[in-house]
C-alpha cells in the first residue's frame, strides 16, 4: 500500500510540473510605430471627447426637451420650500411626535436613572 501512495504522489507532482512548464513567452519591448502626426492625433482626441460616452445608457438620445410650463420664479420658490422643509430621507419622517408609553412616575424613573449612572443594580 505504501508503494501505491508514493506512485500516486509522484504522478500528481509530475502532472503539476507539466502544467507549470507551459508559461508565456517574452517577445521583448515592441517598437513604437508613428503613423500620424501629433496634430492629427490631437484632433481625433478632441473629436472623441466631444462625441460623448458611447458606452453610456443615454447615448444617441439627443438633448432632453423640457416639457414643463412653470416659470423660473415658481420653480425657484418650490426649490426653496423643499430645501427648508423636513428631511424626507430621515429615519423618523412622517411618524409624528413620539408618545410616552408606560405608567412609571417621574420619581421612579429618576431613581432608576441615578442608580444606573452610579453602577448600582436595578431592581427587576
């Protein structure tokens, strides 16, 4: 049985060596081939920059048209009102004022808070 396990280990190592021997070859540094002038490359770059993001979601849709009829001052007033309004993304938005629930009186709550602050054990 010992011979079989050694044979299996040798076979596994030889398989790993065969896989590792297939590495990439190094072709050296490629030479620089200049086919265009600097001005031509610059103009092509400017044209590509102006053409927009061809990989974007809205490529080829053109300029969005405005369909609203509100005046500039009305839109500004709405924006100011929204900026001064409550934060609609807050966690407690729309819940109203929190109500106090429970039948504990003020003195017992104060005594429990003082005991907790001083590290005393609270009565349960």
